[in-house]
C-alpha cells in the first residue's frame, strides 16, 4: 500500500483513477458509525449495507453505534475519523443539515466526503393500538383542547420526527409537548408503556414493528404502496411532508480514489436485486443519489432549513 502522505501529495486526477480505486483494499476492519441505538431503522439499514459491502470492498465491515444528541455524537466522530478508508458513517436527513443550524455543532457538511444517499423512509404519525385517538383528527382535537399536553416523541431535536411536529404546529397552530429519545426502539417502548402519546416514527419502521402500534397518517406526497389504506397528512388539508433520508459519508481528507471505491460499491449495491428486495421487505424504498450530486441537492435543502429557522427556531419547540 502507498503511504498516506504519498497519497495526499498526489494529484486529484491520479487519486481518482479507476486502477487505483480498484486496487485499494482496507488493512483493518471498516467501521460504519451509526448515530442511533441498535435495532432502529438506521442501524438495520447499516447492517444490511455492511453485508453487501464486504464482498465488494474486500474487507470486514463492523457497525459501531454512537447514539446521542440526535445523531451529532456519531457525525462528530465520523468528521474526526481516520482518513485511511476504514471509517464511514451513516447520515440522517434532516439532522445532517439542521444540527449545525440550530446550535454550535461539532461538525458541518463540509467535514464529509459524500458516498451517496441510499434509502428514503417517510415520517408517519403513530399512537398505541389501544389509544383513544383512532384518527389524526382525534389526536389533533385532543391537542387543541389541551395545548402542550399531548406528548410527541422523536429521536432528538432537529430530526425528521421532531421537524414533522414543528411543521404541523406551524401549519395548524397546535402545540405538542416534545420528548426526545436516542432511537426508534426507545420511542416504541415509550408508546407501548404509555409514557408518551404520539410519535413521528418512520413508516418503514412502524410497519415492520407494528405490534401494539396504530398508524394515523403518513407525511408523504402520496400514499405508500406498502400501506395503501393509510391517508397522507396532506389529504387532511395540512401541507406538510417529511422523510428520513439515510446515506453514507467518509471524513473529508480521505483520498479520492478510496472515496471513489466506496461510491462505486454503493452504486452497485443500490442496483442489486437482492438488496432491493431486502429493503422493500422492510417497507422502504431505495432512493439512491451518488456522491457530489447528492451533496449539491443537500446544499439547496440546507438553504431552505436556514430560512425555516429564521421563522420557526425549532430548538425552542
């Protein structure tokens, strides 16, 4: 293997050559850092991706869970990670963009080299199966009667679940009591244990962990083919959509030919029929965007979230 100093001193064109990319092999296990607890949707995605990545990259891949601060703990660890190709990490939208907007964060978007987005999973509002709120209208009526009295769980401030609540409050004038957790399994346990009333857990997670849960609506532009009877929030006259987009990044400074190697492997995984079947079995869809094209779109999204922050600073809600 070439020394890291030699690689960093080479020209970008040389670093990105297909021959270099294909010849690179990791000299230690590759870590995928995940910002939420084991068993949640992001963790399950990462473990599936790891299984498909190993034969394509030629090395062992392990998942490391670093939950906390809505994903910031893990994203900071990725940003400070080794640049030898053995550290990659999962990203969650919108937290990847919103955390540095709402507070002085330990990372920023420019700290990462993009591999690609992989999965899309719309947010959905759920309650316990035995909840007295059988429809979205029931839940909203209760929130109207008791402002701030209806709890709403999320994996943290600035996550898609939290921003779904913020946008609903902005659109309707309702007020919920936000309760933050460290991942989907904790939220589900809190719902089943009657510690919270409602949540914005992603549709794929609830459909595959639906015992004791009742879905009320999905925050998508159209009904999901995995739950065709579930209405959208838009159908209820509230123009709000939200989703978790889950992708993969490396620390900036990772040599270009190594980043290219991971992009090529991920592009191939996203087209693998077996991978697609495994994703769809969890009521998810592959939403693949590769490399810089993905980050170009995220920079547009970042501008929109900054504008939202100016009118609705969600950290206070």
